[in-house]
């Protein structure tokens, strides 16, 4: 029987593998379309960089929710996270508005 830490480590490993695969597929598609080559080492480095960014984003979202006295992350937290990226923020605001309108129906 495995303990909670082993389960978490196993889940993290599966998530990292899925991220590596997705990044690899995306890089390969772009490389083919632009007649470039990408080494497995590059894909691995990019995957690790993406993983580190995901961890940072998760910590920030948790902190925003905790600061608001909540235990659940919501759309407001995501919008707060994106506030410094105007293009992304406007897309997310439009999606949040559309989701609210859909829920109101």
C-alpha cells in the first residue's frame, strides 16, 4: 500500500510526463512548419521551464484565494493573476463574462 506522499509523487510524475509529451508535440509541429529541428534536450528544458511556471502560478492563485478568505480558487483569482498581461487579461475577462452570462440563463 502506498502512502499519500508516494501517491503525490506518482501523480506529479504522470503530470510532468504529460506536459513533456504535450510540449514535445507542440514543438515538433512548430519545428516542422518552420523547417527547424528541436533536440530532446531543448524539449526537456522547455518542459521543465513550463513546469516551474505552472508551480509559481498555482502558488499565486492559492495565495490570492487565501487572501480573500476562500479555500477555492475562482475566476477572480485568475483575472488578478493576468492583470499585468493586458492581452491575456482582456481575453480572460471576455471569457469570464461569457461564462457568467451562460450561467445566468
